[in-house]
């Protein structure tokens, strides 16, 4: 995980990039390892330019990185970047911890009311 918590704007950027189901599916595919653009495109029923636009959004938001595939500079390989997902996980853990405390307090409150109601 990151040394410092991610800024809210960073989390907003990550969530906005992942809001599209096609981009989430691309991320799911890339979890299995790096893929060429053509391999990613084959998994979708959308045009090549649409695939490129989705990859650009993921790349511009630092969720993926691209590099040349071997000697052919025209072929590009895409892979996930770990840091933004670690930032997102850290934020989600903070949210989960908040709700754990809130729900625990509500449970204690509800159980206390229930016990008082039975004493009457």
C-alpha cells in the first residue's frame, strides 16, 4: 500500500475511470497478466477506436501502463499498475472500518432498547 493516504481527488479519478463497465472488464482481463491491444480488443464487441479510447482513459488515470512489445515498436502491451489499486483498497478499508464502528454502535443501541422493552 501507499505510504501516505491517497488524496480524495486521486480516489475520484480512479473511480471515474472504473465507472465504465468496458474499462472494468479490461482491468479484469489484465489481472491475468499483460496483454496486447489486439488481444484486449478481441474480448469486446466494440470498434478498435473505442478500445483505444478506453485504454487511453485507463492509461491517463495511471491504472495501466503500456510499453512496446519486443522489437516491434508498433505493438503495445498493457499491464495493470498496482499503486492506484492499493490506494483504492486503502480507501475502501477506511470506509469499511467506519461502517463497522457505526453498525456496532447501532447494534448495541438496538439491543439496549430491546432489553429495556422486555423489563416492562
